[in-house]
C-alpha cells in the first residue's frame, strides 16, 4: 500500500506565545517545535495500514523551511520510509496556496491513501487536507475517528454535533485524522537512529497564489479578574444570585 | 500536578545536543510523563517495581541502549544513553536502577567479557526484556571493599560450583539470569575473581526480597544465596579476570547515574518552581519571597553545573578517553547535588511536600540509596584523592 | 449591488440555530459593504426556511434533492459553488463539523481564500477582514481576504442572531449532485437529545476531580437543571475513558464559546483553558483553592463537588421555575 502523510512543524502546545516584532507572527525565540499532534494520528494510521497490508511505502511530505526536515525525521523515526520537503521560507496563511503545492507534489504519485491531521495547532485553519483532496479530484473524509478499509473501499466515522456520521468512499482517498483514530507510537530509540539514514528529498514548493495576508497578531484581552464567592454548599445560593443578577446568564 | 515536564535548561544545553540526542531525550521524557508517572506513586507505596512497564521500555530500546545494533540494541552514543538515564530518573530512581542494572551491569559485562556465543545467546533476549538480569558483586560484609568478597567458584570437570551470598542486589528476585562475581582461587587472591552468567533457576540459587526499605521502594532489592550452584563451562565470562572487570561494569553504571541523579534534581526543581508560582501566602505567591528565590537560584545553579559536567563526560566517553576517576567526580557531585535539591524542594513545598502526590520526598528518599550505592560518596572522594595525590587513603 | 451568501444548515429538515448566526454575520458584512444578503438552504423535499427573512436574509435560495436529506459533501459543494461564483463578495458558513468539511471544498471550487473559525468580521478598503483565534486561543489573528469571494466560516455561538426584519423572498435554485465521491451513509445518534458541547449556550464540564465515571451523573443532572446545557469533559477524563471524545473541551477537543461555562473538578491546565476561555461567564468549583482555574473564573466556589452539585442543581431548578 502506498501512503503519503502530509505533516506540519508547529510550536509545542505548551508554548507561551509572544508576538514578534512584525506584529503579525510569533516570536520564535526559545520556542520548541514538534510534529503537529493531529498529524501523529495520520502517521500512525499510515504505519498500521502498511503493516496490515504486509508491504508498501509510507512517504512523509511537508511544506516548510529547512527546519521542517527535523519534523520529517520524527515521522521517519516512528517508521515511515522516506520524506519530501517542499521548501518555502515562509508558510503563507492561505491554505489554498499550500494545498496547491501539496497537490502538485502528490499528483501522479500513485498513492492509495493520502493522510493529514485534521487541523494544525498553530493556525487552526482546518482546511489544507480537504482542499488538497478537492484539487486532486479525490474523495475526502474530514476528521475521521474511525477508519475501515476493505476491498478498495473506505468506511469511516466522523464526529458531528449529536453523534457520529458514517461515510463511505472508494480508494484512492484522502483522510484527515482526528483524535481517537488510533494511539500514536513513540519513536523507538532504534527508529531515531534509523531515521538518520532514510532519504529526504528537497524541492521548491510550487505554492499557489496567496490571497490572504495577516494584518495583525495580538494577545487576547485578559479576562476581568474574578472572585471566589465562598466555600462549600453555603456558597451555592450566593452563586445563583450572582449568575442571575450580576452576570445575567440565568 | 499532571502537566508535562519541560526540562530545565538554563544554559541552552539542548543546542549542544544533536537532533538525534534531543529526539531520544524527548521520547523518554514523554514516555515517563505518559506511562511511568501515573503508576509510580502506587508502586512506591506498595513497595513493588512496576513490572508491567518492562516490555514497553524494551520495545522502545531502553535496555543496553549504547550497545551495538547487531545484538538487538539501539546502538546509541553515550550522551544519548545518559539522556535516557536522566529522563528515567526524573521519573523514579528505582525504575532507572532497573534499566542501569539491565544495561550496564548485565548486558555490558556479557558484551565486554563474554564470548561471541554468549553475546548472541543472551544479549538480544535481555534487550527485548524477555529475560531480566541482576549483578551479584556486593556481599553482606563486602560493600565498599568488593575485592574482599568470599563467594567462591570451584572448577569441576563439568564446569564450576558456586557458593556464597550477595546482598542489595537490584532485580535479584525478578531476574532470570545473574552475573555473579566469585573467587576461583584462594580468598586472598583478588586476581582470581571471575564473572559467571548464572541462570537463576539453577538448583541451589535462591533470592529473597529485602523488606523494610524506606528508599528505592519501587525497586526489587534482594539477597542472593548460592549453595552449591553448578554451572557449565560456558557460564564463565572468558575475558573477565580480577577486580578490574566488575569495576569496569560499575564505571558504566556510575556514568549513567551521574546523568540520572540530575534528572531527579531537575524534576524536583521544576515541581518546586511551579508550586512556588501558584501557592499564595500573605497575598502573594511564595515565589515572590526572597528565601524561596534563594532556594530556587541555588538549585538552578547546581543543576546547571551538573548538566555541563555530565555532558562533557559523555563526549569524553564517546571519544574513548574517559577515565573512571572522571566518572567518580561526576557521580559524586551530581548525586550530592540531587540529594540537596530534593531536600530543598521538599522544604519549599511546605506541608504538601510530605505527600506522595508531590515527587520531592520520594526523590529525596530514593537519592539516599543512590548516594550510597555504586560507590558511596565517600569512596568516590577517596578515588579522586588517590588520583590527584598518588596516595591511597582507603585503609 | 454586491451580495453576501449565508450558508444555512438543517437537521432533520429543520434549520439549525447556526443558520441564523451565519445570516447575522452576513448581515454585518452587508451593512459594511452596502450589500444584500442571500441565504441558501439545502435539503430534501421542502426544507424549512421560516425565520430567515426575520434573521436578515433578503432572499432565501432553496435547493432541493433527495440526496440532500443529510449533508452530502459533493452535492452541497457543487450546488453552493454554482450559486456563489457570480457576484458574491463573500460567503459565510458556520464552522460546524459539516462547515469544516464544506468550506475547503467551496474554496477550491470558487478558487477563493477561506478563513476558518472566525469570531469577528470587518470590512476595510473593500476587503473582508476576519478575526480568529490561533495557537489554541493564546493569540488573536486578523487576516485580510483577497476575494471576491471571501469565504468565512464563523465560530458557532459567537455571532448572535439579529432581528433584522428582511423580506426573505424564497426562490428555488438548481440542485447539483456534483461528482459523488463521498456518501454519508448514516448518522449514529448520540444519546437522545444530548446537546453538543460546541452548540450549547451553557456547558457544565467535569474533570478528574469527579473521581470516576460513576459520579458524572451529578454533572448530567446539573446540565439538565439548566434545561439547555451540554455536558463537557476535560482531556484527562476522556483519555481515562470516563467520557466520550465528543465531550472533550480543550486544545485537542472542542473550542467552545458558551454564555456560561461551569468547570467542576477541573484544575485548569492551559490546554483546557484554550478550549473555553472565550466563554462569557466562567464558574469554577474545585476543592483546591490554588487550582489555576480560579484565575480565569469569574466566580468560584472552593469545596467538595459531590456536596455542591446537587444543591446547585436544585437551586437552578428553583430559579428557573420561579
């Protein structure tokens, strides 16, 4: 089974965000970068599918600067076979421009499955995977929490308000992965060593036209300071009074 | 207190590590947060080693990580190995002790002093966690003076017969195989010490858990008794001879411990700092009071010094120029630092600091064992003294 | 005159509340641009359109097809794209589960930029400027979209429906099935009537302080006492298997903006705060006075949840009845 997994290098979720000098991006000094957590589900799914099929290849694709090679290597350490770095000094805020670069790379690659994480935890744009599928003319299941593949067809489940939606499509397909799909493996220490020897090709990213620009990045307004209303059961009536009269949410 | 450990890196030592070394450190760090910490308090209080973690640790390649890939090991360099010990001990000294014994005291002697058949037979199974090992050197009356051991190995036509007792043996009761050091000649003939690979099921071999420990509780510490234990000729580690071989094993373990102890210190410091920032007293977080800041500054300083110490030691080891006395300096310093950091952290935590919910007191108690084992603090003092003056002052 | 298209959502033939929110957002853009608002509703048979004029739609476009009884990704995208490609300055949809699937498809078919999870809208120099949280709500970003059309998917529960009293003239438009590549086969409904945590205006969330799944009935009862509240959960209890992932609030769960968020037995880790810090009012109930959640809560009670929850539920029931 030939599987491509598109991944992104993002700041660690514990990072304290500081706005950079340009007022439009974060200050990267001291920031630790990791493989996007939702992409871990995608990498794990690819590895499990290749293992189930008994044979195949898992290719990691990312769009980013040279630093993104480290992110590819994290996925290689988990067990993927090789990587492709589509080089772009700055990642545009326009998901469609990125999807076009990815589609150009993936088209004609003969992939049975193309996996993404459903969303990147830096920009929360929630769009590149589905856009890439649409550009490639491939079926796409967004935010899958369960995936079954049999006889060239896919049955997947995704969370919607009020329950789970069951969807079906044929292979080849694009799936964006959500938490709950699987439990990503830790890269074994042997895997970390082996990753050094796996090939990563670098080429220029063929970005599409960029039609979104960041006007500003700022910190959210601080919430007004709250207070402890009281202790134990005795505080209940005071809380209800405040919710009704002061906060007016009751 | 379930937030993730972010490390303590005041001097950006991360930038001195390779990408692989960082990746190794981060994998173990995350595993400790996800898998070890949730079970350690219960294991520590119950006084048992969390055995259920053994297969996962093996699968990730934690055992004998700096031994070659051809024997099923990860083939990492010594800095990466040290980082594994650092992160494991940030979790618990008892769990790190398991990995130290398995890797440095069981797999290493087989690798360094064993025949090719022995290496091929034992190493992959120890790397995979299928077999657990222990290291029998210390005896009830011979701790700091291992050369005085009275366990004997008499040669027979079929092999060897071993008799004696060992004490304070980590993994002793769980082990499938024991590396036992015994005198093949007269009791005053130190050169006659040889190493033997003894399957613990061999008749005459018994192990007993040493109860009543108030330190290293999440670890199996046992006495071994060998009564006419018969082993074949293939049990002998052919390249062993004299006290040098077991001491070389100890050097390996002590190297790992110099990193490990700092891991415990880093964990205690990070916990104390986080606590101080959110614990309010007299209307402000205690982090704002001078005495607590002094504690934190002192801890951070000693940790930072210790980190640079063991990093460079690791580079020397990878270069092949490391001397055992250099390891003594690092083990002695870093374990002492860790003991003090843990104690100060415990005090900063106030009353909360006596609860198992906070790691400081568990680390504090554990580190007393780490101070004493693998060469007591005082022994390493004398090793350094002898090295720089040329005069031995042990007796 | 420019036009703004608001994409509505239906469930079992009835309009979902987010539809009026999308229309309200479209209305705001329209006011800034001097544009009119068309709402578009897709469904099988005769989908509901009532109230959309009231909510601010000048026209209501209806596309009906048998396969549209539930969200049909390819058909919905093709139908809406066919309408939207002429003369619309912007297309507004809700960033619901369907919206997050539909929006990117529309962006490709319309070759247009898409801003997701938008919490505020403005028009500057004729271009749509969208405000959206990023880095798990730790920062706020403003993006300028170079349309037309500009696609924006608004965060549910953020743009309040308005009473704009427009004509809402209903007009039939062609349904396109598109090339059907993905079929929605069925909907496995969650517990009868359970309100989604992302949609409810009141959320009662439980964390590890609830000590076990068997105690969550106290959370459920408090939610019921409010009448229209959803049950939420912290990551710890979801990972422990006590509650389903759909209830998780936080960085790897859902981001919610309810009117009232009650955090019970939740310490307040950054990842959880990321998911609920934009709630209008936050109440925290926790045994630990030093828990970080009290720093973001407007009102806090320090105490035992097991004692407080039943009393609070009773007090809420009384307050709503009286």
